C-alpha cells in the first residue's frame, strides 16, 4: 500500500516539477510574463467600488499571461514538451499549435501604453486628471507588472440640454428627451454618451430619417462650473448633410425573387413584370404566388420609412427558409421629393433537395443502435414558399450487455409533412413579429419489432401552428393530434412475462389518443455575455376531454366508449422544465434543471397510456440509474433478468452540473441528479409506487463526473455515475454513501453506470 501511494506522490511531484520548468525554453535574456495588477489609491471611493474599478482596469491590460490551472500552466507545458515540429502538420504540430500555447514574454509588455490605456479609461469614466504609475517586478525568470492609479473625484452630470431650434430634426430629437440615458446626478461616462447618441439615432430611424447617423450629434461637455460637475449640451453638427435632416417616405417597392449574383438577373422584359397591390414583382419564371410578398413585406407605398419595418421585412424573408441571400437597398426617387424606392434582391436556395442521415447511439440499458434516414424536400411546393418533406427511416438497436435478454429492436417507417409560412385558419391573424408564423400538417407511420417479444404499429397525424413572438419566446399549438398504436405478433414468452409482471401488458395494449397539445418555450441562453441565463418549457396535453364529456364516458362505472373497438384515452397532463445557467468564468458555468409534471386520467379510462406517462433514469435524466428503471416510488422490479420500462403519473427531478473547459476540445463536468416518479393511484403489482405525503423520502440521488468532446458539429458525452441514495431500500438506510468502494469489482458492477450520448443532458 505504501509503494502504491509513493507512486502516485512521485507522479504528482513530477507534474509540478515539469510545470515549474516552463521558463527553461525562454529566449536568452527574456522573462516569462505572469500577469499584471492594478491598485487604485483613493480614500473617497468606496472600497467595493474601488475593487470593481480595479477589476475593470486589470481586464484592459495587454498582453494576457499564459492560462493557469491550480498555479500551473498546462498549455505552456504542452507547448514546450512538444518541441518544434519539423513540418506544419502531424500530431506534434497539432499538439504544439492547437493544444499548447507559446510563452507570453515580458519583452512584449509595453508599460507606458498600458498606463495610457488605464488613464484614458478612467478619465472617460469621469475621473478627470487621473495619474497612473507603472512598474515591474522580477522573480527569477518571471516578471509581473504593477500599475498604481490615482483618480481624482468623479464628476457628476449637473444638467443636460437638447436642441431647441425650430427645425423638424431639432424638434424630433428634443421629443426623445424623456427617455434619455444622461440623468443629472449620475456619474459622467463617455460610453453612456455614445449610447445616448445611438439611442437618439434609433428613435429618428423610426421617424423616417433614413440618412441620419449618430456621428451627426455633438455632445459639448462643460466642466468649468460647479463642484466636480459637468453640463452636457447635445446639438446637431453644422456639417450634417441636408438629406440627413429630413424624413423620407416609401414610394415604389420592387422585388426580384430570382436574383442571381452571378448573372444580370435585373434585366427583364415587360411581360416579366407583375404588379400586385403596392409591389412590383420582376420574375420571368413566376416562381412565387405574389401573396407571399404581401404577407412578408411590412412596407406599403406612402409609409414613412422606419427601421422596425425595414428589419422585420428582411428577417421574415430570411425566416421563410426559401432564400439563400436577401439583399435590400433604398434609393432616392428623383421624381418625388423626400421619397425612397425600396429594392429587394432575393437569391433562391435549391427548390428540391435530398438529404441522407446516418446516426448511432448507446443507452444505459445496454443497447447500441444505428438509424438511417432519407429526406426529400421541396421548399416551394405550391408556389407559396411551402416546405414539403417526405422521409423514410429505419434502424436497429441491439444489446451487447445488460439484463434485457438481448432482444434486438427493429424500427422502420415513413413520415410526410407540409409547412405553410402562414396561419391556415378561418380567422385573420395579425402578426408583427420578425418571425413568420407557420401551419404544419404531419402524417407518420412507424413499425417497431422487439425480437422474440412483440411488434407495435404506430400511426400519427397532427395539424397545428407554430409561431414566435420574439427570438426568445416560441409557441406551438397542435389543434388536433391523433395517435393510434396496435400490437402484433406477441410471443408466448412475453405473455408469460406479463403473468409475472402485469405492468408489461400496458406496452402491448391498443391505444387511441387524440386531442390538442400546447407548448411554450422561453430562453435567453443565446446571450453569451449574460451571467444568468434561463430556459423554460411548459407543456399541456388534453386528450379526449371534450369527447369524453359529451359522450358521458365513465370507465369506473363500466361506461367505456370505443372507436374502432379501441377505448380512447382521456387525461390531462402538464409538465414544466426550468433551467438556469450561471456563468462562473470565461470557460466555466453551473447548469441547473428542475422538472415537474403530473398526469391525471379520468372519464373513459382510469390509467394514463404508458406512452404519455413519465420515466426516470438514463443519460438525460438521473444518470446513476438505468434508463426507465427508476421507480415508481420505492418499488423495485423483482425480476433481475428483465428490465421493464417503469412509468409514472407524477415526476419530480432536479439536476445540477458544474461544467468547465479542460483543454482543447475536451470539457469536464461534475454533477448531481435527484428525483423519482410516482403513481397517482395504488397498483397492487407495484407496492410503494403510489404518491404519499412522505414522497420526499423516496427521492433517488446520484453523483458522477463526465467528459465532453466538442467537435463543433457535435458534442460526444461520456458520464460515469453512481447512486448515493436508493429509494427502494428499507427506510432509514436509503443513503448508501458508506457503501462506496471503488476498489471492489462487485460494487463497481452493481453501481457504476456509464452513459454515452450526443449533446448535453440539459
């Protein structure tokens, strides 16, 4: 045991010795730059504000030193160990240039330049007449830079005045004053002045001032009066051109739907011109129904130019999914004073295309699978930018390990869908979003065969709407969704299993589910600079509710209504998925997820269909437990040789994960998962599965670590997890932390769970 520990200690010491040797390969006479620091010397500024200012100033220092982890510089170490490659390719070159990082030399540090940057930044924040002193310290073959900043008292805004002339432009600017960013009493900040000019310009763009720009606004700052106060006067520069001083209206709107950047597609004949409402459409191929442009363009003839409609029109053209490039320009109409002609040049994507997809997956139940899919697409099916997709797919999942008896699963089927870039409805829909609302019809058939057990034929059709109110918020309403599942070729061996575990019979029951579904999604995770970002998805599923109420269905009294000899499902299901992402640093974050959901069957049936119930466990859930093996409640399947798909009516799950970049394309994670599923009603075949007031005692908990390989086009994830709380153990002994023994092969076999998946779990 002592020699084993000595070996680990030797490896650790070697790593630290190598890390300390990062200065060995420095050029003769040069030093390794290990970073700079800034100290703000001022007794007036509050300590909290002083520290914040020091942090801001340190972020301005250049160059940045080599990155450190636990006091070491692993990228610099790799760069040195790799050595200079003999040619610009191969593993050595990749290791040195992609994984490694060259030393940041002190000779590259310009102390005076950095000092001037700090001085300018501080004065731009209102600390006029700032003094900055720079110095450096040598530590062997390493050096640091130190900067001391003496800011004077920060100047505040005393008053702000806007243009008071009688011109249309002056009055328009003056009317924006009530939303000004320059507030008397606030600190003077040059960056805020720039933002104020951009704000005014944005407001003017909504009033027709197409040729105006922020540089035409002059901010005159007077610090001669008052005690550390400034007066700011905003005025229009004298050299502002006449065309920037007046608003413009829209005259002609010309659209080229078949524009090519390679040929002169602007040339046209008289018969190529189609006049539709306020639009002139020039398209010899008659590619689109003119109504497409009426629904997409927000400008009408005679409208006052505004940037909102300008951007809305461009974004809606892009979101149609039909055009590869969208170009727009406005030209002054020489025949009409103060008018613009709008031109739209649209370059088409290929109308028809074929796409072939191949995928592979591995899950925690021991199945490894592959799927092939071929899609034929038509981007302009009826001439109205409709997207028609026809898909054929097939796959196989086979078990190379686990407890499921090696029953391979074969899947094949087809799907057809048609998406209109508008709402097909008997009512008129007013939508002012930059995103085009859509109507979708889908028809799908899937055949799934589980070797030596059963075959399921599944039919699905739906009609619904998708629309975005903004880039963050999205809605999907399926007015009607119908699912029909019919079993076939059920084997005697599977029927025997049902006798032992009756819940398996739910898998091969005929199912008829119809009704509306609605989901709402909100996210701001695309805002990479925000420290806190969130994601929320809420779902509502109403199956057979109106039909059951009208027909008086009551399964408890034996009044079950059937269609085509199949009882239809009647239930209400709600689910919420909330995620929070806390940015801890440039390459690290804390991700947290909370899932809560419940389903209630009534009327025509007493139990929800298994396909709409909740499951727990697996690579995207509680990773210390096999897929769909956890719960319900404290129930545990007594058959060790067969792994059923456990389902429940209620779900509660919590996950938290610390993510950080390790090196190159490799990211690491530490995580904790907790949760379970429960039944609303008692099931004698699943004792302990019903929800009760003590449900928190049945929470399962697992922990683990993982590696994520970011290949840009996909993320390959490997997570190794183990349970620390098992809900099916005798009360009082559910926590199994004391039983952890990584050195025991039996413990590892029963507890360690390797999950391999594509993408992040949440």
